[in-house]
């Protein structure tokens, strides 16, 4: 192992720059090269980092690690290229445009077992989420009865030329881009959903991708999840309410780079027999977002110590993507319009070749 892991970043927009900051904060990692189409071949944009305008040029550098911060249509291609190059790879969510994309990545990962692959589901690393998981696993509030989640913003950024509004490039709209975080958290708390009903709509912005997704789901143990992912939520909103047999947890707001989702809090409600619907509750507010830092440092630990990725590995990414596409597929109109097969039956032969999921 070299003194410092040499890191390349493919895609140097807002997220790429945030990752750069936290990579360099690790004592055993250093960003040496980045690529972005805006660099147009010039490497003089950053004083100490070489810059390229294409990921293939970036991959010619002497690297140990690749961070993929690219649009959905490029993410699986570049992730596979990094693994084939012998690099550890960290890729932002979503892992691609479809379940098939992540199956292709996992097949490549299986051919390179010494490399570490992790996906950027950084909401798992927010303090409010960690606190909720600690309480649920501790059992003091009992088991989960249901979850209700709303995650939304005011539009699909942006309107005209942005790849997010084009299905061929994005794969989906607000639900795949942002709602996937809420799906991932619901899976984290409640497990896998086996029964799904949904409405998928692009009635307001009328793009080629959805601006609202409404889902009603149930696990085999009877836990019900209700989810609304929206690009018509004029006041940006993150709210996840988890009802348990002895109380509830309310996660409200999420710290983000835009600072538009309000204060990040968790309210812990303790239900008692005689509280008459007005139980004792306590609210904790978090003022610092350590999620990016902690996620990068966890990935570094997996690489440096040689252990498996504990959270956000490719199997997590696959299961979350499958749930996303079960929700899409459950809407009859969506299913008719896009003629995509049931996500549980996509490429069974490939799936069987890399192990049961």
C-alpha cells in the first residue's frame, strides 16, 4: 500500500467538489486528478490537481481510487471502467438508470474481489438517521408499525438542457434522483417491501420524467410504508415519521449544501397508557453535517483495512434500486408507457451468476 492513496474524481460539479474536500481531509488519501467536461482539456484550473475533460484520460493517471460523481447514464460505465482498471470505486447514487445497470456493475465487481465498491447513500450517515436506527435497534420503543415519508423540492433542476429531465439520460425523475434516499432509509429501518402500490405522475412540469411519485408498501411482517417524492413541494421538505408500538420517531429537515430543508431534528415520542394522546416527547437538533466526512472515512477504512463495505455496498444499491423500480412498475400507466419488465425478473440468468440477492 502506498503512503497515500492517490484518488481521481470523475465529475467535478457540486458533489465532486464536496467529495474532494473530505477526501483530502483523510490522512491517507489525496486527490491528484479530476475530470469534467467543463475543463475542455485544460489542467490549469486547479493548482495542485491535474484536470481532464474525459474520464478515459483521467484513468490513464496513476490512481488507487476513483470517485464517480457523474450523471446516471455514465455512472455504471465509469464504475465498471474503474474496477477493470484495478481501482477501488466510490459512486454517487443512483447506481445507474435501471436495475440492469447495477447488475452489470455487480457482475464486474465479482470479477475483481480485491477492489472495494461503495455507493453514496449519505443520508444513512446523518446524525438524526443514526439516532433513529440506534433507538429502533435498542428496542425500547418496540417494533415498527408504519413509516410515512415526504421528500420534495420545487422543481427538477434545471428545466431546459439538464440531463435530469431526459429519461434516456436520467432513467427517471425526482423519484430516482432524490426519492431514492427515502426508499433507502425505509429499507434500512423496516427491511424489504414485498407488496407495492403506486401512482407515478408528470402532470405538472410535463417533462419526460416524473415530477411526483406516491407509494404504499408493505413488508412480509406487515410494516406499512407510505412515501411521497415530489418536485412540486414549493417549500423544500424532508420528513420521515416512524410509528412504533411504544412511541414514535419524527425526523424533520436534513442538513444539506443548499440549506433549504430546514433544521435537522429528531423528535422522540414516548407513548404511555394514560397520556390521552399528548405524550412526553423530546426533540434533538443537529447543527453540523458530518455525513460526507463520515461516509468517505468509512470507505477509506474498508480500503485500508481490507474489510467489506459495511453500509452502502452494491447489494444495498441493488435492493434499493429494485424497490424504486417495483414502485415505478406498480403504476399500470407507467408500466404500459415504458414497457419495462418487472424488476424482480430482469436478467435472471445474470443475477443467478453473481449470487442470490
